[in-house]
C-alpha cells in the first residue's frame, strides 16, 4: 500500500492555485532554506515540536503522571508526555486515506474552481507514491497543482505526472544562500520538459533581505522567466523553529527594499506581482 508522509493538510486555501483549495504539505526537501515557513518539512528524519509552555515542571508544578519523565530523572521521553509537550510533526497516510479525506471537499472544489495543491517540502521527491493519488483525483476531475522547486534529477518521474497536474507553481531558488553549481542546469532541463508539454507554469520567488536585484535579473533571464510572483519573506514561522530547537534568523526585508526590487524587475521587462502573506 502506497503511503505519503504528511506534515499538514490545510483546507480553505486561496493562495496556492485557483479557487478554494486544500493544500497537502509533504515531508522532505533537497534544500534547507533558513527562512522556510515550514521547517518541519525540511528533514526526512522524524521531528517533534516541543512546547515547554505545556510542561508541568516548567510551571513549578508536579504530577504523579510525570514521575517517569526524563526531565525528572526517568526514562520516558517527551514523546510520552500526557500533557502534550511533544507533538509529532508528520504522519504516514495511505493514498486511499488521503484521497478519501481530500474528496470530502470536491463539491466546494467544483463550485469555486479550486482543487488540491501539493506542497512541502518538495512534493516531486514523492512522485512514485504521489502518482496513484493524482490518478484518483484526476478520475474525480479534481484540479491539481504542484508547488515545487523543480530541483529533481528524475525527469522520468516528472514526465509521468504531467498529465495529472493542471498547474505548476515553481518556487525558484535564486538566493545566494541556496547556490548550487548544477541548479540552473537542472531547473532549465525540467522547465523545458514542462514547456514542451505546454504545462501551465506560475513562477514564484521568496524575497529576502540580502537579495541582489542585478544578479536575480541575470538568472531569471538565463532560465527564460518573463513573469513572476515575488513573495515578501515573513517571520510567521518563528515559533516553529523554537519548538524544533532550531535557531531562527529573520530575513524580512524592509518595504522599501522589497518595492525597489520589484521595480527593478519591472524596469527590465519582467512582469512582476507583489505577494505578501
């Protein structure tokens, strides 16, 4: 039975594709962007949110339920906490379970012109297990969107899902912090596959406070991107980083820097839309 590791399922989304959508966040990503708003999706190993505000001991209280807790010298890990200090960040769901859950909203999808968006993390690393789910949704005429970096060297996998994906939201990783020597070549190869199939492609870029407009323009032109949505980086995920025990560095740009960057793209003929969540 095919399974997918899911970190979250968010209903009622209006940003990641047309109409009202349900977004499925899948675990695992080839990048580790330090500004990622879903840090729990970045690693393939099991992760837990640790919320110390729920810890009885941290509040100066005691309970017989905590006698075996590792924080009291016992052997029970925080995952066993009856007060919910620890929460798993992901769960394995079968394709059938996911399909049944997603199809509960199919009437809403039909009415709004919406559907299902697969995000992450990086959904295309799950193509072998994702394909049967896409086939089920396609049989129900559910619009499907793939939000992806397109950084994948398995082009046969991408070719296999193209018939079932209505829109590709391509999250371009052009920031210096993401630099990889083969990035442009891999992305250009996969973009060419999508373009040759006349796929519907929307380009996006997260704007952080250290971006060089001239360098970004040069790289956008190299991969033939003529229009793009620029999302202003935010700090809404800061609490997630703390709960995962990860350091958090703010990458939020000033409004002026953000606007100047967008204007720089517009001036060289790249159609640009500002998006702030």
